[in-house]
C-alpha cells in the first residue's frame, strides 16, 4: 500500500465527491456523497455512509467483478486473515460446501 497523504478524523462530508485512494478516514460521516475507489489504497475505520454511492474504477472495479463471480446473489462475508484463529477453526460442512460424511 502506498503512503496515505491526508488523514481525516471525526469529519462530516456532505454532497461531495470523495476520492478514497491516498486518504485515511476515521469516525467520519459521508452524507449523499459519491465515493470513488480505484486502487484500494485507503484506510477507513468506524465510518458511516448515508445515502452515498460507491463508484469503483480500475483495479477496484476488476476485483469487484471477480468477487461477483464468487458470491453471485449471496451476501458478501469479509474475513480479516489477521484475526486470531481464522485458520485454526475447521469450517462446518455447511460453510465449506462439502457434503456430510456418512459412517
């Protein structure tokens, strides 16, 4: 990830076009904004998006298209691989997509 150029904290954005790449946002609120993401080089923590739209371009759009192939109409579940125990826990058969073993 490249260097974050600008950090925003506890700020409210209204009816603005926001370019996420190269920026960091913490505890911010976005109301009726156009949020633009191209590379994914951003940090977002505890932010609220109200009636805002997300525009994906470039690499972000390509990743979204790949994800769509995996998830179809199902909701997307995002996993943080830094979470402790994420690889240690065995998936249930329902989560793994395997059929139950018969004895």
